[in-house]
C-alpha cells in the first residue's frame, strides 16, 4: 500500500458511533475550571465588563438624546458624537493608566490628591458653574468640567498610600487622624460647599470602603457614621428643595412638581414591562422625563429593554463587584487592596444609589450611572479608574506571565504558513518551528497558572 493510500485510509468518524466527539462534558468543565483559576482572569474580565458597560452607555445616550436634538435643529447623532468623543479620550486615559506600574500610583498619590483638591477649589472661583442649585462645575470656553469626579479617583489612591503606610499604627488615634482626617475633610468640605449632596454621599462610601479594608477599628466607623449622619441631616434641613424631596418620598406629601421626575421615571419602568417597548421606542425621552440622558438614563433603559434589560445592567455591575473582590483577595499588597476597595466603593456605590433613586427606593439625588449616563467628566474619570484597576490586575501574582504567554499562543495559532510547493503533506521545517513555539507558549501558560494557584 502506498503512502498516499495509507493517508486516505485514516479512520473517520461515523454517524452510528455513540460518542463521535469523545467525552465533551469533562473537557468543557476542565477548560472552564482552568479558565476560572487563571491568574489573568481579572485583567480580561475588567476589559470585557468595561467594554460592555461603555457600549451600553453609548447606545442609551444615542437613544435618549436623539429626539430632543432633532427638535433643536441638531443632528440626531449629536449626543452620540459627543459621548463617543469622551469615550475615545477615556480610552486613551485608560491605556495610559493601565500601562503605568502600581508603584507609580503609590509615589504619585500626594501630587494627584493635591491636583484634585486644586481643581475642586476652582469651583468656588469665577470659573465655577451652578446647575439646579449645585455649584460643582467649572466653565471654560463653553465646556463644563466636574472636578469632583477626578477628586474621587485621587482620593482613593491617596487614602491607599497613607493607610498602607500607617496600617500597623491604625489602632492609635493620632496616626489614624493625621493626616487622614484633614485630607478627607478638605475633599468632602469643598464638595459640600457646592451643595452637592449626592457626590458627597458617594465620596463617603469611598472613604468607608477604604477604611474598612485597611482594618480600621469598628468603633471609629460608629463615630464617623454618627458625624456623617449629622452632616447629612444639616445639609437636608437647610435646603427647602431637599426637604421637599424627602417629605415627598417619606410621606407622599409632594409640593408642586417635587415628585414629577420620580413619577415619570417609575412610569417609564412600568411601561417597559418584562421585555420593553423596543430600542429607540421610549416615550419618556420625548421631553417628559427630566435628565433622561443623565441621572435617569436607567429609566429609559428599563422602558426600552424592560426588566430583562435592567437586570442585564445589574448583572454587569454584580460581575464587576465579584472581580474587584477577587482582586482584593489575590494580592498581598496592602496599597493595592485599599485602592481597589476605594474605587469599588465609589463605582459600585454610585451605581447602587443611582438605581435605587430611579426605582423609588431612595429620594431623588443627582448622581449619574457610572459608564452609562451622559457626561464627559464622569466617563473620563470612570475609565481612568478602570485603567488603574487594569494596572493592578496585570501585576497580580502570575498574571503578567499568563498574559504574555497567552498573547504568544494567539500569535502562533493565527499565523498562516504557505503550503509546500511540491504538494506534499509532510511538515516543513517552518511548520515544525511554529508547532514548537505553540508548545512552549502552552507550557508558559501552565507554569503561570500553577504559580497563581500557589
């Protein structure tokens, strides 16, 4: 029998065989288990979740702004173009932040925090811009910027640097108060002076998350919570607008149009039902719901995609929470643990507050939905924070080696080799070298996974 006939007689799969593909189930379970144990899981998961959230945001900003932009004589894609521009700038900030090593953020914590405070101070200068009673923006050449969004990120990094350095001494009041208390008070005070209660609450969540992971004694949480509660009550009582919203939410005693926005948001969610009225078919965005593309974009999403759409967004934030918790437990670097906790408390806490407000579980507080609501400052700061998280994930134990090995495997597997000119099917020297590279890359992946498990 010739060599060619031998090749043709190679056994093939027959339809009558019971399991022609072999034992697929165990192979799939083994592959999934290996993937879940991969040291690079956090890195890739952050990229996927961030991409999905930003993609949903761009889609919903287009849907919620198109009608009003057309009514103003603008293009229906004007909102998408503006938000897309900020997303592109955010991507640049993300790549730069992800490329920097974690040690850079530890060293630059104080300068970044001072820069954040300086930007927030500009709010109280002639550059400051007031919206609906909140003075939390600066206006430059017709463009607004919200410095408090960047102050959140710098505050998380600064607290991580200070608390990681003083962690063995946090049981002593002096070392906990200095310089932590003056720095946090300065950051919160500058925001409170602008009467922005929503941003203040989110920053308090950030501070609490960082202190908790740092291991601050619980008695200090009780003291800080009491002081914070007194401050929130004082800010609420001194504002007739806030008191009207609180009374409307607690007692149903709504004066004027204090319940209009909340009612329209709930109406949009109710009209969406299980599956929604369809993409782009929202009725509330036709000028009926204030801030439809900003703080209440979750209501438009629920109206167009129904309960399933809102649960999908909630699932993405839940997955983000699981990934960030995994990052905290996988690293032994206290600085990274506290920084991840602060950023997680900020992004997840803000998303939680926004969704509770839209669903009527909290009184109306003006905070955007991270990655999804329209707004350049919020999107830029959120994507920069995601870049910092990617930098931390890339430097987890075994992650860098696993990422490098995986990229080498991909490059080797997608390479196209020319067929031999003589038409023979034997392996050429070049194909053998390619197979050898693939095998070496697979070995590096296995070694990195073993290192991560240890």
